[in-house]
């Protein structure tokens, strides 16, 4: 019998919501319980496209807004063959940011519709679960200053949050809102419950296509 596929699990949320911390903890917990799991993150700054994006985020280069949006999407598409292979092998992928960040960040810029921003990512592997780590700007501020990269300002992050709220109205995506103001351990427990559920369900259904 062919092995059961892994689940595609995505963590989204505003800056400092705890995505990186929780992705790591989830992968470790799944591996410890005997479930094959690997972490991924977007942008993946290791590829040639990822290096262009990284220089832009670090403000070492300038890129036209549509162009960088398409590069973020291309950076996901270039990883699709690898992602599909791993999922087919039964490996669960825990992904730090995905197409939802893509659409939310660019559509927070003036002159960009959410609809246009979603288009290049239509047909990507559809996550079995997207957890949005919800944290108020005041609580995020308690976790330290903004970094120095592009987009790391209060005004822009508030605009991004509003775009995420629009994206979360889409019931074709399995969104779960996680209260990210709880302790690291409590958030981890909530995330684990949703993830185990998604992993069990994904075993019996084929991988879907996003926003189709
Ligand atoms: P993100 O990847 O969403 O930007 P990180 O995981 O890097 O967030 O966490 C941002 C900061 O907040 C780090 O210093 C981290 O240790 C801290 N942090 C993460 N989760 C929590 C939590 N639940 N409570 C308090 N601090 C947290
Ligand atoms: N970002 C991330 C985008 O603007 N579009 C995307 O498609 C993705 C995946 O890049 F500001 C933004 C979000 C964030 C930055 O930062 C990446 P991290 O610290 O590597 O998550």
C-alpha cells in the first residue's frame, strides 16, 4: 500500500506573533512522537530568487512593487516539486508564512487589490491547515522593538493585519485563529491539537489546490 501523505501546515501572523518559535516546537514535537515532519519558511532566502528578495527586505536593493510580489510567488512555486515529493513521502511540512503573507503584505501597499495579489499563487499546494497567530499590536510591542527590515513598522503591520482579516473570511481555507498572547507552552498545546487533527484528516484526502 502507498504510504499516507503528510499534511501541509502553515503558520501565519503579524511580526513577533511567535511563528518561528512555534514552527520549531511543532516540528520537534511531531518528530518526537514518531511522525516525520520538516520545517520550511517563505521567503526561502537560500535560492537565487530568495537572495533577490532578501536583499530587497534588507533594503540593500530596490525592486518595483509588482516585481517583488511576483518574485515572492515564484519563490513558492520553485519549491513546489520538493514540497509535493516530501508530502507524498509522508512527511508533514510545517511552513512559516505562505501565500497568505504574500497577498496580505503586497495588498497593504497603495494601489494593489487583494484579488490581483492572490492571482500568482492560485493553484499552489493547498494547506490542510492555516493557523493565524493572533496578537494585538500592544502585546507585540512588549516582545521587543521592530527590526530594521522593510515592512517592519507599526503603520504597515496594522494594514497587513486588516488584509489578513479579509483573507480569513475565505471558508475554502481551513483557518484556525490561535490566541498568541498565551504562554509559549500554551500556544504550542493549541497548535499541536489542530495539527494532529489535520495530519489525521490529510491521510485520507488528496492534496488540494489553493484558491481554485
Ligand atoms: P515571529 O516569527 O512571528 O516574528 P518569533 O517566534 O520570532 O515571532 O518571536 C518573537 C519574539 O517573541 C521572540 O523574542 C520570542 O522569544 C518571543 N515569543 C514568542 N512566543 C511568545 C509567547 N507566547 N509569549 C511571550 N514571548 C514570546
Ligand atoms: N513577505 C513574506 C511578503 O511581503 N510576501 C511574501 O510572500 C512573504 C512570504 O517578507 F515582512 C514579507 C513578510 C515579512 C518578510 O520576513 C519576511 P521573515 O522575518 O523572514 O518572516
